[in-house]
C-alpha cells in the first residue's frame, strides 16, 4: 500500500482516463447534433486542489498527451494549457479549504472556460478562423459547464473514496509546503 500512497497520481490518472473514455463515447453519440462535452476542467480541479503539486502535475501529463493525440493542434498544446492552469490553481489553492465542494466546483467551471478559450485561441493561431463557429463553441461551453456542475461533486467524492480503498486518506494529510 505504500507504493500507492507515494504514487497516487497513477490511480488518479487511471480514473481520469476512464472518465475521458466514457465522455469520448458520450461525445460520439452527441456528435450528430454538433455537441461536444469537454470535462477537462473537472479533472484539472481534482488534480490541482486535492493532490500535491507534483502528484497533480504527474496525473495531468498523460491526460494532456492523450488529448494532444486527439487534437489537430500542435503536439504539446494541451500539455502547456493543462500544466499552466494546474500551477495557476496550485498558486491560489493554499487560500482555500481543499475539502470544500464549492471551491472545487468554481475551479472546475473557471478552468473549463479557460480551457475552451485557450483551445479556441490556439485553433485560431494554428488553423485559422474559417471553420470556427462562435455559436457552436458557446453551445459546447454551455453543455460542458452544465455537465460539470452536475457531475463535479459526485466525481470528487468518488475519487476520494476510491483513494481510501488503497489506504490513502486525503483529508488527514497535510498539504505540501510551498
């Protein structure tokens, strides 16, 4: 169990991958209506608020590479976006209680808006703006925000309970000093 305690990012990454797989399937069924749900802000919120900054970054790096492999943007774009937002959240998280669901929800929604905005800006710079539809982007952001608002508390508690199965008690641990 000590192996999992030091490498909890592996457990979190596996759960993040399962969540991304589920939403990839959901997006397949929503694609005829032009809707795509992006839940990366919810994943970033858990990794940035609950885990230490290094464990959180390690849990997000494989996710960023997975997202890069599915995106027409230059390789590394998702890594820059996710790790940059991760350390931005880590810089502010010491002012909040990490067990608070409201903070997690706010970080998830704000991060998701930032991710949508940054992906759109990267797409404009690298692919041009001819194929971008602002109404479609706004609809996808609205749908993604609604899904995150509904699922974030459940996702947060499920991941914490899953980590407790491996003997990792997040609430009893002290945060890593700056």
